[in-house]
């Protein structure tokens, strides 16, 4: 009975945390402006739970432009440690506070008073492009994309506040070393009118690190990429990724653009953007796609779009699937075998390694050293890999068609 009662003090931290980008005073009390984290284990541990409260609400609010920050908690009841063998409530404020920039506010009235200063905020860096959603309609919205470095006056402090969103949306997120001048920052803002004045709301951002590539080139790597929940499904992710690409197109010192540990969502986004861009290249015509992957595709994708060989091959497979007549059994079979040959490369390497070990070890040593999968298992795994990939390719092409 006591255990069941204690369980009523366990809260799902993803549900308890309420995030807001506040544009006007009314937003603070408007539930429709609230959004929640996708994850919270980077602050509250792997179980993503908080102990010691009933009906806990964690309020983590930011002003939409300047990102002035407010943190507070409310709850119906807190556990009494004297009644339950010294069991203490988790220090929620303390756990979040150590991730925030010092100086955040804990009084709501003080926080709301800062909204008047939002009119003086303008985005940092160089304007790259503008983007309009629902053009010509009453729901028309305007967005602007910028790039900057940490040397931009005021941006260092701003970035300290901005990067805290990563904790809730990017797995294995870490705060970067901003003193390293190889970092580049890309930001997207919504430009809107309030009280007849132009204002800006942060929508998302990305970080890119400029790595050295032998012998005299640079290889940018996209490290962090985030569009905040209130602004998702508007095409902003694709627009921002394209702007990152475009900022490097004309630089002859740039070898290609890579991505660090991409999430499944980012892989889908990248494939969509790269497929749309490669469809415009002469190397990816239907006739050439049906002839198979070749060096021309690699060179054109790298020269015009800064896409590396591995990603160019992936784009080829998606576009080849697009032009394949699935009703033609032989044509479809040829496509499947082409993809499976690539997927089979790791198994071929495993077989090659096994043959080398056979020559170097006796049978007993071999059994204890290497566990090889049976041919049936390999074929089964290969088929599953292919089916998963084909399903992914279909979704990418559906999005391309819809756009």
C-alpha cells in the first residue's frame, strides 16, 4: 500500500516540462502556446521521471526573440520526507538551472516585463534568404534565415540561451566549444508584426564545423540541427539545410558537406533535399539512372552540390527506384539486386576476414574467436535491410511528389 502511494509521486518529466516562446503577455496563460520535449533523459536520467511531486508543472519559458528565460515549478503536493523514511523530492529547479545561462528569472511578472524589450531585437549575422508560407492568404507567414560566427556582437550570450533547446530535442547533445573559430551558425526566425512593429521569433538553428581535409581542402560537418516544434512541418528544415549547402557551393576550397551522427528524422530530411537537388543534374536523368551508378554522378553531385560519394550513391538508389517500372518483374529484380549488392558488401568483408582467420588459427581457436552467421541468416538480414530501405525511399519520393 505504501509503495503504491509513493508511486503517485512519480511524474513523467516529458509531460511535466512545459516550454513556451512568449510573444505577448497572454501567451503565458495560453495552453495552445505550450510545447513539450521529445526527450528529457539528458537532464532527468534514463527513466525520464521525477520523484516527489503530484501534479507537477515545470514552466520553462523564453521570450520569442531575445530568449530571456523564466523557470518555475508548480505542484499540488510535495512528498514529506519525515513520513516516508527520508525520501526527498528531486531538485527539479537545480537540475535544469545548471544547464541554463546564469541570470534566468524565477518571478513571472519580472519575466513578462521583459517582453516590451522584444521590439529592439534583430537577428544576428548575415541575411541569407527569406521564405514565405501560405503566400497570399490571411495565414501568410514570413521567415528569414541568417548565418553568423561567434564573433558577431552579442551572439555568444544569445547562443548560450539558444543551445539549451538541444537538451530536449537532440539525443547525446553537448554544448560546443564556441571559442573554436571553426564553428559556423545558421538561424531561422519568423518575422511578424505586433503593435504595428516588426518583431522576430527564433524558429531553429544549426551548427556546422569546418574540418580540415587533406591536402588543402575544408570539409564542413553539420553537427546540430533543430527546428522547434511550433515551426515544424512548414518546410523550414529543408530551407535551412539548402541554405547551409548554398553557403558552400561557390567555395572551391570546400570538398563536400557531411553530417555528424544524423538522427532518423535528419536522414529523411537530407535524403529529400538531396534528391530534389540532384533531380536537376544531367547525370541523374532516367536513361543514366537505368545504366547504374557511375563516376559522373559522383563528380556532378560533389561539384555542384557538395554531396559526398556515399550520399550520392544513396540519392542514385532513390531516383533509380523512382524511374523503375515496378510492374516489370525483370526491371524491378534488376533494381533490387543492384541495391542488395551494395548492402552485401559488409557480409563479403566478413567472409573474407573469416577465410584469413581460417589460415591463421586452428579450428578450436577459430570457434572461440569468431561467430559467423549462417547463409540463411545473412540472406534474411539482407532482405529485411532492403525492405526497410525501399520503404524509406518510397516515403522520400512521396514527399518529393507532394512538394
